[in-house]
């Protein structure tokens, strides 16, 4: 542990490294929980107590952290820190607001591709989102692109608010899709005499 305190910034974890370690921790804890005996129970209790102390330290850090103009601590924007704050139940923003912001961040990219995404709210612990894939002119592979958009939305919402149980895709309300471009045949046949 003393060596860890003296680590240089070059030794810090990347997001991918942190994700790999979190997955490994989950696996190890699952193995421990399946093993019998008092030593295992004491080890799991030590992990729980350590987690509680780290959670308290994070809560105190949030109290001292400078906030954004809307009162949200800037440190909570970091994905890994945000996950820890959620784990300890101390994230300063409600899950609904974090998930809605994740959808809004995807909106420009969706619109560039002729579609749109819209936050519709929470139903219990399930996020509800409308996703439109756009329309006309969509050639081969369009279904794959639409599927990719929905998957990106689902992943972004659950990354921003991992405590949610899922993401539900709502149907588009009737009348919301843009009408396909239509040029009457007789308009093409008329001479362009007036200009």
C-alpha cells in the first residue's frame, strides 16, 4: 500500500484498465461469496467495511469539490468517479437527469444521420427513450445503422445511470415522422416559363 501512495501520474489507470479491474473484482467477489467458511466471511466483511470508508471519503471530497454553475461538482462528470458515487449512493445528480443528459449528448450525431433521439422520462427504474432512424434515402445497411443508434443510446443511458434497471424504446407518436419528399409528376412536366 505504501508503494501505491507514491505512484507517479504515469502509473495511473486508463478507463479500459479500470473497467478490466472492476470486472476482475466482480469475479473474485463472486468466487468468495460461493466459498464456505469463517475466513471467507471475514474477508467479505473487510471488503464491505473498506467500501463504506471509501464511500464516506468520496462524500467528503464532494463536499469540498468546486461545483459547476448549476451546483453539480465537476468531479462527478468523470465516468469512473461517477460510477463510484453511484455505488456509494452519493451521486449529487438524480439518475433521471444524468440519463436525460446522456440522450441529449447523442442528439446532434443522430440528427446528422437523419434520425433523432428524445428523452421521455423514467417509468420506475426504466429509462424511456424515443429513437427515430430518419427515413427516405436509406439504402442497404440502414437497419444496421438504426440498430447501432439504439445500442449507442442504451449504452450511454446505462453508463450515465448504472443504477437504472434498463432502457425501453418507445414508439414514435403517429404524425411525428417527416413526410418523404414528394414532387408531383405534372410539376416535372410543366415548362419552366416563369422565373
